[in-house]
C-alpha cells in the first residue's frame, strides 16, 4: 500500500528506492506510486544533471527509467526469487527536458520465471513523451 505524503509523494516507495538503490537518492528521485502494475517516479530538472545545452542528460533519464523498471520487476518477482538485475535496456529519446520534472511510468509486459520485461515511458510536466524504454530483467535465485 502506498503511503502518500502531503506533497503527493509515495514515502514508502521513495524509501524503497533509496534503500535498495542509494544512487537514486543522490539523483533526487521521488516516487509517486509503486505497485505490481505500475511504478511512477520523478526527477527534478537540475543544472548539475544537464548537458551543456541545459537538457537533462540522457544517462540521467536512463537512470530514472532503469530504477523505475527495476522496482517494477522486483515487485513482480516469482515466489522463491531473491532479486532482479537489468540484462538488456533499449531507450529511444524523443525530446529534451529543460525544466520541471521528468516522470517515469513503468509497467510489466511479461513476468516470467527467468526474465521480467518492463516498458517505461518518461514524460515531461506537459505530458509530452520524452523517452520510451524497453527493458529485460533477469530473475535472480539462490
């Protein structure tokens, strides 16, 4: 169950991201929702995360998408699995983010016993599609 703060943030989801992937805290990723069906996380535009042209760096957008997909895969692990790791990721960049937030929405396409496939869309504050990511996550067992 999501624990939503007064600011509309999913505090439990944000804590999960930061605990399991400390890099997400450094980037300032906030979680808006996390469930088996949908993980939504966002990142505020910051000059320290940009290219020379003032757009969020592609690697930052990929990190946001990868983190959302990883938690989505984790929440869809089959019984007996211990974790997940990215084994393939394909990103199409469609437009820059020069202000506001980049928001990633990750949904499972296939939750198998060995591989989980997740599709993630990254959008700007106006709802424009910024990037589309397709990712495969290996299911880790003991």
